[in-house]
């Protein structure tokens, strides 16, 4: 019986650690980006783009462009994940969390919409005029 309890305890610990990663010596519980957000996203002008994979996001474009992403490191993969607050077939809302230059930044609210064959990702700034609209490529 003790042996069985030991193996169950070890298996549970391994499962718990499999959903964590180590960043700068710190164990971090790792969620992932929602599958709908995976891929390449660009603004209509093409000045700013996002490449989102399961655990990372790469931002490409000028550093002074786009209020919700202003000051984020560009052109390298940053750790991150999304948390959904609303999840329907065509609309998903929540927050994107990004680890920028070694620290977690404030969450960025987002809205994902699938309209026909078009997919739109809106990152919300402090004001509506600062929202960034990205289109799936």
C-alpha cells in the first residue's frame, strides 16, 4: 500500500511540474495562448505584427507604436499566455499576459472575433482610440 501511495504521489508531482516552466530560476505555472490566437497577426497598415505560438509571442515593429504594446521588447520570443473571460464560438475575450525583459507586465485586455473567414484580434488600450486591431494572415 505504501508503495502505491508513493507512486501516486510521484505521478501527481510530475503532472503538476509538467504544467510549469522555469524562467530566470523561478518556477512559473504555465498556461498557454488560446489556440484561436495562434498564428501571424498584422495591423491593416502592416507596421506591427504578432507571431503567437503555444507559450510565446513575438512582436515586430517600431517600439513606440501601439499603446498597449508600447515599450515591449521587439523581434524576440517573449513568454506569455492568455486567460479567457468570455468564450463563445465566434467571440473570445480575456487578457494576454506577457513577460517582458524579465518581468510580467500588466495584462492586456483582448477581444477575438471570427467573422466568416476573417479573424480579428483587438488589443485594448487605455482608451478606445488606442485599441490595436490585428488581422489573421
